C-alpha cells in the first residue's frame, strides 16, 4: 500500500494532473467569489444612484411643486447626447453614427420611445404616491425581465425562481392595497392608486428596455447603446416637453436649491445610465435588477427618517424575501448545449427560433 502511495506521490504525471486540478479548482473558486463580490459592489453603487434619483424627484414634487418629469428626463438624455452620441459621431468605419443609423435607426427609435416613457411614468408617480411605494413597486421589473430573458435570451430558470416571482407579486399586491387603504383614510386613495399603477406600467417598460440593453451591450457595444439613447431620447423627450410640460416649466420658482436638485437628479441619472451597461455586460439584466432590490431598503430608511412615513413591515418584508430566493439560485443556464444534452430538442428549437428572430432584427442591415 505504501509502495502504491509512494508511486503515485512521486509520479510526475500524476502529481502534475492532481495538483494542477486542485490548483485550477482553487483558482476558479477564488475567481468566482471575487467576481460575485465585485458584482454585488457594483450593484450597490447603482442602488445608491437610484435612491438619489428617488430622493431628488420626491423633493422636487413635494417641497417645490416642480412637476416636471419630462424635463428631468430631457436633461439626462442631453447629457448622454453630449458624451456618447458625439463619441459615435467622430468614430470611423462601421461604428460611426451615420453607419449605425443607416442599419438600425428605427430599432433604436422604438427603444428610445420605450425608455423615455418608462422614465416619465416612474418619475410622474412621485407626484401621487410615496417614495417607498415607488421604489418597492419598481421591483415589478424583475418578473418582466425574467420572462423576457427566458423567452428571448434563452436564459433557463428553476422552479424556485418563479416561486420568488410569486412572492414578489404578492408583496406588491400588499403594497398597493396598503396605499389604497391608508390613502382613503387621508382622502388620497385614488391618487395613491394612480401612482402605484404608473410605477407598475413604468417598471414593465423598464423590463423591456433592460433586456434589449443586455442584448445590445453584449453583442454590439455600450457606447452605441448610450449614444443612440442620447440621440433619440433627447429628440423625442424634447418634443414631449414642448407639447406637454412647457407651462409647468414656467411655473417653477427657480432658486439655487431647485437648481441643485435638478443637478443632483441629472448626475444620478447619468451615472446610472453610464454605469448600468457595464454591470449588465458582466452579469445580466436579471442579476442587475436583483442587486437593485437593496435600493428599496435605502429608500425605506430615507422615507422613515426624511419624510416621516409610517412603516408597514409586512409589505417590504414580503417583497425583500425574494432576495435570498433569487440569489440562492443564480446558477441559471444560458447556453444551447445544455438544452440539447438534456433532451429538450423541441424547447431548444423554439428558443433558438425566437433568438434568431431577435438577432436578425438587431443585426440585419
């Protein structure tokens, strides 16, 4: 026995294979955990930016009666235009602005309109409901992204992922019901319900935008996505501003405090748009939106201490219960070979067809 042990321990081939495998496994483990921690840290930066967007929007709507969601979006798109669209304009070859517009202008136009209205609906909701309601109900984007990623991006999830979606939807139902009941006691039931519905509609559009963003960032480039959003976003939000909000903009009592709030909002929004594609490229739209659930906690504490909201523990507890459910099951499958090896040929063909259609829509000249 000792001879066999000594044989394998002194055998150079066995030592190389065995210890090389152990070293590779150890390096892979460290790399995976380092990547996970880095992704979580990036997600917290995005969460803080979202919390800043919510705070500045709520102060503008409540304290200064500046009901200008389109103008706030317009400022962000102008910044994107100045930084990223001009970058595309000076590029050469296939990545030039004109070359991109010739091939895919109408696709980015539709995506730009979706993104504009998503921002408009959510920012508009701050006029009718509370900061915590907006931030908590905004997590409706998770089931939307989950469904679209499953169908178009071929991401496979486990049953417990969908259990988490059910728990999340239950929590959102509790939140809407609480808002209506509390609002009726204060004579604002219909207003709060309208605000909640605006958030849900905006979150649905955000989900569509996030999945398209993931596809574009991973297959084309981050600068192209942001440059096109800056171009079409500034154009269409400028038209919407001139039609819908020019009178509201004239009513704003301008002073340095309101100016700082607009600057703070624009900085947070621009940072979110610039930084989010980086995180999505490293992970996925689903993982990013899961990490953004911590923004709900930040907003919850801000609502308690800055706006003196009452805490109804059951609603945020139910919604945030989805965090461990999702994060414990993040080993989703996103490759064709896994589907084929499991014998799901029909499933593979259907999803591959959907993926091909989406890919052709983006890449076809």
